[in-house]
């Protein structure tokens, strides 16, 4: 089941998030006991996923569900179908979700799931069987007040519909057990574009505060899936000039600005490779995208793609904004910081998805759907408060954006753990 898939570097998401955790924990003077509590997962499941293929053969895939922390609420996080979705990768992504939900101050903890498979090599029937078997085997850990999956790389609203249906066979009608569902099954308006919209809001705030142009500014976007495609569309509507985009097959570049409505139809709606786009401009390789001169660079695919060895020293932009999870390695963070290029971190910039997932969960529990206006207004309000909280620490402490964001998240999760009685008795009176 091999195919051309984006490859991350050897540094795992787990290693990246641990390095970032240590920097913020040092800034907070976090006690050793709490550090040990917060770096380890609460629960980690590994399951076999046997699937009957269309040709009658069987494949046994490996699946994971990691619940990192639930001190602030039920665990929350996507399900990823990808050949490299191993246990360490899923753990790192679950950890990131803990910090993301805390930073946005929504009542969730962090989780993540994954199956090691390339979904593009599966028929619809095979994909449904993978999903139903995987859901069945992790169902003991799921529930509207326990753990709530959502779409991630390689999954979508249809996959969430199958998960909802499979869980409901045992638990009764439970729309709040997953988010990112089709609207007809209780999904929220605005959920599909929510992550890209949150990235756009973060860019707008930064532009207003620091003068990097957005309207008329130039943007390069690596990855043209759910995040990158909607980000490109929304930025285009705001007057930004999208000059380079890419997907797994390669990229397309036009200094005068790509025709984004046509590219969106071509690559996102019709699911055709970006390099096959017929329009003004020309094709580029995935590696060449990193050297495109622009105001904003938005890595919006896999983690670990901006590295010391590959591109951190040659990227030519004013701001990096992380649409993907952990696309910038820790040493690259330092290189970019030394070069005066701020990095707006993933668990701030791309948190729009989990925020609207929270809104969907609320709507499902109340059985009261919201209008698209209410969804976007509430999302903008959440993103604004989180951005302002992080900016305040950046300016007061003189630390990078990621460290500032981690500091807020760690403080909130540690406080919840202490209030629930999880503290070191030797320091309880201090």
C-alpha cells in the first residue's frame, strides 16, 4: 500500500513537543512532580485493526488512541489515517492537543488517534471497515464526557459519521461522541473551514499589531488539504496575494498571485494534483516552495518539515504561521528567532478546528444548532483572547511566541491538576 506521501523528518512530534515543554516549564519553575505528571499520557491504547480487502485478502493494521490529559475536561483530538501515524507520533499530537485546548480555555483535555494506513489506497468500503473496526476496538475509551474524536489528516466528515454510528450501536444515540460530522448528523456549520479561519484570524491580529501586510501581502502555503485550501480561499477574500501553494505531488507559483477560486475548485473540490493546475504561473517542487520570497509562510501539512538541515536558514519570509501541527523543529525555531522571523505556533494559530469542535459538542449536548454567524463570531472572540494573552507575555517577558503560549497552557493544566488533588504532598503548603 505504498504511494507518494509527504515525509516528515526523523524528529518525532513527541520529541518536538517535549523540547518545547521543557522551555516553558523552566520559565514557570514547574516542580519536578508536576513535570512528570504532565509529560506522560493518562492512557494509551494500541489495537489491531483487521480489514478484509476488496480482493478477499486480509490486512491487519495497527491503530492507536492516546489520551494525554483530562484534568480540564474530557479528552479531545482527531483521528489520523497515515502510513507514519505510529504510537510516538500520536502521543506527540495528543500532547499538543492538551496545550491547545488549555490555551484557548475550552473545557477539554488532549487526545489523538491514528491508524497506520494510506487512505488513498483504500476503496470506500475498505475505508468504512477500517473505521468501524478501529472504533469498535477503542470504544471502551470513548464517550461524550470521556473522549471525543474528530477528523484529522486522512479522515473527514464521512469517517466521523461512521464512527458516530458504530459507537451508537453500543452506547445509544450519541452525536456528541465525535465532532466534525456531516451537518445532517449534527455537525456544526463552519467546522470544515474552522482551522483555516483560525489561522487567518491569527494572521490578521499579528498584521494589525506589527505591520506585516495581509491585504496586498504575499503568502506561500505548503499543503492544500482542509487547512491550506480554506486558508488560501479566506486570505484571498481578504485581499492577500497567494503566490505559492503545494500538495504531495508538488507546487504551483505565480508572483502575481494564483487564481485561488480556480485552484480551490481544481485541487480541493475536484481532488486533482496542484501541479496539474492550468493557469498563470508555473510548477515548482515541494522543496522550491520553501525558498519563495513572501511576507507569510504557512506550513499546513505534516509536522517536522522546517528543519536545520533542510530549510530553516534559507526560508525567505517575514512571519511563519503554523497551520500544521509541529511543522517547525525546536532548533529551527531558534534559527528563525535569531533571524528575526517570528513563528506563530500551531496550538495558537491552528486552534480554530478544536474551538468549533467544542461548539459542535455543545450544540449536540443541548440539541440546539447555532447559526453560521454565531459560530464565526464565537470563534473570532476565542481566537482574539488567546492571541492577546500570548502577545502580552511575548512583550512582557521577551520570549518567543511558542514559549509564551506554552507558559499559559502549562500553568492552566498544572493548576487544574493541583485543584483536583494531584500535587506533591511535600510542596502542598508552599
